[in-house]
């Protein structure tokens, strides 16, 4: 367990993440003086404390990794750890859809968040003929997975559990003062907070403030993005009703949007409502002319019960087992073209990191060919690998 210090108190990091309102004033004071919090994952000297950034997100404050300091944290237990040889993806690519500038994310999404509803014929295709290369745009799922990785939510350090409160804290600490389609991240993206009885009014007010910025007029539609845990999708008279955890707000979606999501994110769609899994949604929301909230685009990410990202129900079962056995693991995220041969999971508590391959699909020629290619790669490199063909597999012991 990692402890943190600020404003004269030392508490467990999970306590701060799960109860941000309780520590808001103390973190606000620490942000002013001395300007940072301190991580206690390792013994530190007074002259070189393990500083943490205190970031304001809405009315609350969250802790984030100090720039270029991740390698100093405890690699076995601390969620702020980041290897020195692990640079931010696309940090030097000026045309990348997602890049890191001064430790903040700068994102260009393929979805427009501000749409004119009149005078469309007057729009000019400026720059189209200039010959200049335009910046790439990220799909919704690519953005969600990148943020998940930046927040360290694809890693597990052997803790007994992880809830949505921790996910929220780690996500907003990464999003911070970033930009999305040229706008401040906090103005256009809301990460749903875990409902707290003692702070319920603040949670509701914060969410309502976000929803109030989503407006549709005869001239323009201002949209918003929402990251939340999906609870259910139910048919209605005019399409579907999408229900999210942590809120009773109603969201509508057309048949086309739902059918597209069901087809594009089949493993996640099949496990909606399954108690062993979690499905995280990134939704693009706008208002109808009747002032209802409508989802116009949707990406789904399948996770295990502790919000580790997974690609199939078999991976969910494996991830749940690894969490139950308190193993230390990483789920490599396939975000770029060269990531195709990454393992399903990687055990990092063995003497040598061990790949875990979950071979759940049988009888598919393309899948079998890819499986053979990966097995040949492991054999060629002499890399340890555990192959799981359900139902059972023996894992190597932790070092």
C-alpha cells in the first residue's frame, strides 16, 4: 500500500482517491505551499522528496506523477512508477492524434465536439489545397485506451481490489490541464465520479455543471464526452436507453448507434451486466431539440472486475484469477500498428518477466495462424511464456 503526505497529514493513496472531497481543502493548501504532495512508497530524504503534482479537476484535487520522476518510485507497489526507458507515446510526433506536451495530453479526436447546424454551405475547406500535412485524428476507443494506459490502469501491483473511485482519480490526474480538439479537457470531458453519500450534492452539482455546457441551438450543437461504467442498454419506443453507473440520468441512443457499438465492440457488448466483468464507455453526447441527452457515438472497453482492460471473456477470467492471487501484471495495450504481437498479459513478479497468452478461440484459421506466429516468436527469442487453453493452466510462482 502506498501512502502520501500533504498539509501535515499522511494517509493511504487509495483513501485520497476514494474520498477526494474529504481532502480537497488540505490538498488546496498544499498546492499553494509548498506546491506539491509527497509519495511515501520509498524512504526519502528531506532534500529529495518524491514529489507529486496536485492537479485541480473541477472542484476537487488529485495527485499525479511529477514530470520525469516516475522511475524514482517503488516499481513493485506504487502506481506512480514509470520506467525511465518508457517514454510517452508520440511525444515528438507533431502530427500524432494524441501527444504529450509539457506533461499534459493534447488530443485530436475524429469526432467533432462543436457542429454548426445552419449555413453549412458557407463553410470553406481552408488549407485543403495548401499541401500541408494535417494532424491525424484518434478514434474514440484509441483515445480511451491511451488514457487508460497513461493512468496506469493497465497495471496491477498485487492489491486486493480496485474500484471506480481509484479509476476516476487516476484518469483525471492524467487528463488534468490537457486539450481536446483545441479546447480545455475539463470543459468537454467528464469522468463520472463514484457517488459518495457524504458528498452527494457536490457530485451531482459537478455533473450538472458539465451537462449544462451541452447545448443545441438553431445555429450550433455543443457536444460533450463522458467516461463512465456502463450498466445496461435497454430498448425503448424510439430506440434505446443507455444506463450508466453512478448516475440516474437517462441517455437515449438510436438503433444505428447501438447496432454499430454491438458490432464494433463484440467482446465488451457480450459481457454487459456480467458480474465478473466491467464495461467502460466513452460516449459522445448532445442534446435533442426537446432537451433530452442523446448518445451519438460510443466506444466500449471490456475490463475485468478490477478494471484491467481485456480483449475477451477468456482474458477477463484470467485477469480475475491473477488479481485474486495478488500477482503483479501488466496488460500491454495495442495502440499502434507495431503492437500487434504483444502478449495478452505479462507477469512482472517472476524472476524474468513472463508472457501469458490466452488462447480461447478454437477452429478459426486466422486465429490459429496468428497463434503459431506468436509461438514461433517466443521460441526464437527464448522468452518465457505461459499458454492458456481453457479450462486450466499452471502459473509460474512469484519470485
